[in-house]
């Protein structure tokens, strides 16, 4: 017998994997559009630190002179992005899944500990149930960013019909910059996310496909079991769930 | 503040064989589902073209237009700015339709169904009430610029000369059945041409412009008369209007033929 933990509901897995190609199309077509007027850069004094984007970057990705094509992709797939996002947020609310996602007052302290652990400056990572504090903050933020992208997107798309929205976001030019910055945020998120998924290993990754993880009784990196309490000493060598298994393997832990 | 307690994740004990079977099943579905975006991409890129872009895109852009037209309103006005904020040097971004000199015998020609074409001068347009607008001109490329234009409302013009209707009466926004669906415009050399839906043409901020920053238009800006239509991207703001006509079918449109959205309503 294997002990498994049901980690990701089916709906969440669908939303996640639908979002992946859709967001990719939005970012890529956004780049085709951005190319036609690409003024953004990060400058310190007169020194340009980063230019969005150098010609070589465009050429390597075959971006130039595809504005019309980019707009077509963007204005078609935006509907899928919005629909998938609404369903995702709606589902997390109705199912109660939001309890795993919305950061609480402990999340920020926990996120610092997780970060220290990630950089090898701390031996243990704090216990968590589904997502650690850093994950909660990241996943909640990315959801807010999605809403931000839709709002700033519509502010650029219909600046006259929705002029209240464009004005609220600081005007047409500001909304375009905000839309761009959010996109840079997604790209940064993507790289960190993939790096973390690789680090977390196969069990974690496959759970985004299968929904469940097989629990190893002696895995210090996944303190999933038991209710984490602040005063509980975190002992990496001692599995938190061990007593349940050793006393009577057939007893299911109660779900709180 | 009390915190909602995060529930534990549900756990199960299942035979190893079942674990394996579930994994295989999930990954099988995953691989199958991964074929969907590949199929969609192949389907789109192998579709026949429709005016510069693939047909599925054109269809959705047309559906987007229908959505946008449900909330288009004459009461939704483009934001205006104090005249001091207007740029002194308005950007010139294209010469299509302007590659020959302005015809010396230039007249604005307006085609009418049962009549001779109407031939008008700039003075005829200037006889109408003058309106000025300082607004953010928006190019489809992404840049925008606060510009100051002056001219007559296109809606006033259509009313004065009883144009744009099947009946030959002045357009009445309450009697949309009498209105043609589209206004078409082109330059004298027919090198540039646009089609505009009638609602946008009748929008109170749509102007037949003859002034920029209080001065008569120069040739690169569209002298002697051009369209300023703030509810559209710059591509619809035809310079040096030679001919205006009305139609129920979409008039040909220079940039729509090159793959851009036809409506481009802002």
C-alpha cells in the first residue's frame, strides 16, 4: 500500500495547464505588438542598464514587422485568458481552495525563512500544509497580476469607451507601461517557478498532472503532515507523520 | 483578526498498482491534451487567408467588433486636454495617398445615390460650426501624442448636405434603418482608403479637420481636408480626402487589407 496525498484538484490542474499555452501566446503576441513602439528601458543617469529590447533579441525571435499578426493573436486569445482566469478564481472561491492560496499574517515571515532555506542559509524549511508562505504570496500575487493585465489591457484596448478605466490607471501611456511591466513580471515568475519546480523534484511536478503525491515516510523536505504549530520543533530527521504510520497504518489521519 | 484555518489535504491509502495506473492514465490524458494547442496552432496557420491574416482571426476580430459596438456610445467621449499640452510638432507617420502633389483643382467629391456627386470646397466645410479638439492621437503602432485639431463635425456636415441616408434626408441617429452602414473615404490618387462604421462617423468628436494648432493643414498632415476620428486608431484618420461615399458593405480599407483589424475602435 502507498500513502498518497491529494494535492491538486482536477479543476486546478486544468486551469494551470490551459493557462500555460494561453499566457505564452499572450506574451509572444504582446512582444510582436510591443516591437512596433518599444520605448521602455531601465536607465541609471545616462547609462542604459536594460533596453526593452535590443535589435538582436527581436531578430533572434523573429519579431520584427509582425504587428498585425500579433494584434490578431492577442485579441483572440485574450478571451481564453480572461475566461480561464475567471473560472480559476471562481473555482478557488467556491471550493475553498483559496484557503491554501491566500497569504495570512504568518506567510511573510515564513516566506523569508523559505527564501533563506532556498539559498542554503537555513537548514530547515518551515512546516506547511499545501503551499509555503513564499508560494502563497507568489501564487496570490500572480492571480492579482492577471486581473491587472486584463484591466490595463482593456484600458489600452478601449481608452475612449472605457475612459474611466484608462483615467483610473493613470492614462493611456501609463496603462501601456503597466501592462508591459506586468508581463515582465510573468516572465520573471516563469523562470523562478520552473527553477523551483525542478528543485522540488519529480514527485511535486507530477502532482500537477496526476493531482496526488506519493508520500515517503521519511522525507524531511516535505513536512506535509500534521498540523504545524509555531512551537513545534522542526526536526528534519524525524518524520512528523511517522507516529501515525507506525502505530497503525490503517488509521487515516483525521482531516481538520 | 482571526485567520481562516487552512485545511489539511485529503489523504488515502491505495495499492501501489493503483498508484501506477492512475499515473499512467493522468499522463496519457496530459499528452492528449498537449496535442490540442499544437492542433489549434496547425489549424490556424494552415487556414486560408482573409485580407492579410488567417480566416479564424478575421472571424474573431469581426466578433470582437460586434461586442464593441454594443457598448459604443456617443456619450463616451475621448479625454480632452488643455490646449497648452498639445504638441507643437505633430508626428507624421505615413505618406500613402500623398505621394503626388495636391491637385490644383481639388474639390471634395461626395457620391450620392440618385444624384450627381456633390463637389465642395474647403470653404463649404468652413461654413459649418468650427470645433476644436485637443486629445491624445493614438497610433496602432502604440505611440500616442496630444494634438490640437480644428474643423467641422462630420455629423454636422452630413446633416447640412443630407448625406449618409437611404432616404436622402439628414441622418437621424434614432432612425438607424435609414442610415448606410459605412462611410468610405479615399485620397484623390486612391493610394489610401478607409471604411468607417456609421456610428463612429457620427460621433460628436469626429471632425473634417482643416487646422492643426490653429494653422491651416500642411500637405504632410493632410491638406486641404482630412479626417480626425478620435474613436479610432490613427490609421483611419485619412489625410487629403478626395472622395466620400456611403455603403452597406464594408468599403475597402488600406490597413485592413494588410492584416489589421477593420474596426480598430478605441
